[in-house]
C-alpha cells in the first residue's frame, strides 16, 4: 500500500468483537412476548434521531454564522450517532437479519416511527431552533428516565446520548431566550415559529399500546410522567424569551409514531435512501 | 492551493531594507516565530491577511460541495463521517479567521470581501460533486493536495498561522483517509461503483493539479513570500510531490489517472505529467467555473438570511449588559 495508511485495519474487527463481548446481558433483548412492542419502540427512538438529524444536517454550510454552522453539524452528528445505537439494538431485538442501515435505508414511510414534529421542514432558523428546543426538552427528560431502564442495553445507550442531549437542550434553550428577547424581528420570527410547530408537540406524550408495554416492562417511563417536567422547562424558557404559549391545542397533529406521516417524510426518504435503492446490495 | 495566486509585496535586497526590516528578516531566517503584537513590515501583514483570508474562505466554501451529499450518504456510518469532516472544515475556517484577526482585520470585513468578490477562495470548490464517488475523490485528492501545502506551513513564520496549521493538519489526514476509504470501496465494488470511481478521478484530477496554482518559479511575489516564510515551496514543487504520491495510490485502487503522457522519469526520480488547462483555471478564478455562482450565491444567501439571527443575538447581548449595569447601580 503506497504511503497512505490503510483504514481497514484488522484491529477494527478485534475491537468490535471486544465491544460486543463487553455488552451487558439483557434478558429483554430475547423476550419473545415483548419483541413487537420493544422493536417498535426502539424504532421510534432511532427514527426520531435519524429524521431530526437529517433535517438539521440540511443546514450544513448554510448557517447564519460560522459558530452556528459548526453547532448544527455537531448536533446532527450526535443524532446520527444515537440512530446507529437505537436502530442497531432494534435490529438485534428483531432478530431477522436486518442491520441498522437496512432499517434506515430500506423501510418505506409507513414503517417509520418518528414524530411528525421532527420531519417538519426547516423553514428559517427560528423554526429549526424552536422545533429542536421543544424536542430537546422532551428528549432530555426521556433519556434521563431511560438511564434507569430495566433494560441495561437501553440504559447504556441513554446514558451516552444524554451527555450530548443535555448540551443540545442547553444550547437550544439559550438561543430561544436570546432570539425571543432580541430584536423585534427575531421576536416575531420566534413567536411565529412557536405557533407553527406547537400543534405537533402533543404527540410526544400521547401513549399507545407500545408505550404501555415498554413502560410495563420497566424499559421506559410512562410518557405522562414526562409531561409536567417538559411543561416546566418549556414554560420557563418561553417566559424568559418573552414568548407566549399558543392557545391552540398542542396535540392537534399526531400519527407519526404509528407510521401516519406528513407529506414531507416521503421526500426525506427519497433523498436519504437514494443510493441504497438505486444500487441494491452494493457495499459502501 | 487553498490560497492561490496570493499577491505579495515587492522583494527588497538587504541594502534596500530599513534597519527594522533587516532585523525582522534576520529573525525569520533564524526560524523565530513572529507574534501579533510585534513589529512587522506592512507588506508582510497585508500578504498574510490575503493568504489566510483566502485560506479561511476556502474552508467554509469547501463545506458546500461535500455538504451536497450529507443527506444522501449511503450508510449511517458514512453519513456520520462526512458530517464530522464537513464540521471540521467549518472549524478550520474559524481557526483561520481568528488567526487573521490577530493581524487587525475582522471576520466580518473578510466575509464582506468574500461576498463582494474582492477576495477569492480555492478554484477547486467551483466544481460540482455529481456522484457519491466524488466524496471519495474530494477527500483523497482535494484534502490530499491541501495537506501537501499545509504540512510545510506548520513551520511558517507567523505564530498564530503556524499554530492553526498544526491543529488543521491533524484533521486533514483523517479527511484524506476517509476519502481514500470511500474510493477503495467504490473501486472494489460493483461495475457501476467502479465506473463512478473512475469518473470521479477523471473529473477531479486536473482541477486538483490546478489547486497548486500556475508555475511560480520566476515570480517575484513568490520569492518575497518565501523569504518571509509564509510560502514554503514553489507551486511546481508541491504539484510534483502530489503527483508522485498520488499516482501509486490510484494504481493501488485499480484506477487510471486520466493522463496518457504520465510516465515515471528514472533520471529525475519523479513522474512526468501533463499540465492542466490553465485557460480553464483562469476562467474559474474569474468566476466562470461550473459552480461559482452557486457557491458564492449560497454563501451570500446564508449571510443575508442570517442577518436577523445575528442582529437578534447582538441586541440580546446589549440588553443583558444594560440589565446587569442597572442591577449593579441598584445594588450600590
Ligand atoms: Fe480543512
Ligand atoms: Fe479542506
Ligand atoms: Fe479537509
């Protein structure tokens, strides 16, 4: 091999084997009765990260200021990292020989389990930030609870992701405050953004049979427990930002968790899955 | 290179120099680093601002051709690696703008010059990225060519520039390796993937050679920059080094460099190779390359559409400072 060092060193394989051996034993992973709900729930976790990460990554190189460009790319990168972990575990639980990449790149929209909130178009930075903040505030509480999951594998992933998501929330809430209480224009844009995405936030807390099953197994918290925590954070930040909570229902739009999406998701997937669809079986 | 055709001030002989200039040149000759607060010739400062500014602009405009494929990356791992790489490039821009600021020019001033067209960025980023193999070719060839120039610049005479280069070079070798890894997968992949890989090499080979700029062995500007150690090698030296290192890498991939005249010259110990089309290069520099309008347009649009965002943050900072001052007064 000429001068350029080889990337595919055999160490990688050894490292991966060692990492696999070090993974905690988790009885939930092989629990047949729990499998359909656990798999679905893991897809929800992975798909939220994947689709939000995709949206945020669309900003790359187009941010309003260099520091913001870096922070947005970094957030997207964290979310893609979480996707690899959640969908990796989902694939393992499913046990059908699919990989995290198969789940990301070869499922169609009706099999995606993300919230409608995260697939909404970026709009301006106000919409992007407000959407992220409202999700971050939920994501943070959810991951915090998941670090105490009865599933050691879930708890491990949550602990890793929580470190990064704590920072996401810190950053997005800080920016919401600054821009809400900035100029008249930035205030108006932030309020308009809040009004636009508000009706999509209730879906985060709408529990169904899947949520009930994983809560029952002690894997995940009851979503209703997270709601007051989220409301407190959101209330405080919006107050400080001099923004007012919209009067419309916060649960006007839902269905994403069950695979009923907005029209936008199809286009996201068309773009994201293009290479895997155009060249089936190729390795990249 | 990332800084192409940077004009330097005219070269002076030791007898023409003032005592200050002579003392400065002696420090540079001894390999001492020049630090921001220290005396330096005006020409040195101006040339450095042009060069570092152009380099910084190249890093941030350079996000665009690769950013073009982030949402279409074929696997989660490739997506993560590409995001990390493009994020690094933005970070390089930030180090370089900060280093340039130590010379008394603000980032906003430099940005304005980029947007008005008064300052350039590397010609290479005016070429389109058409297939996934281009992510391989850009990392392998473009970051590879950048490394050729940036490794020696770690020893440049200006302290902040040299330190920025040391940080940047650490990341650039990862960039080149991830690009080569993509190329390897493609070149060993399906016939379609191999075709994309060869096509990417065909399109990026000559633009990569152009990155080093036209021959400057007789240029007075380059001679002055080299005496000041803000340019460490001639363009031809770096281009030759790049070709010598890259050709065996292409062979290893099983790809063909699109140059029929390419031959190993036993006597020189180097490859003989064809010059790129310098007319094309000058057209691209003038703004007539395939993507100049898109690239500069995207940067201007990001800046203009981001004005309310930047203004909002500034207004908040002012209000917060006023509130702090008021509460201090109240406390007294
Ligand atoms: Fe760079
Ligand atoms: Fe670069
Ligand atoms: Fe790079």
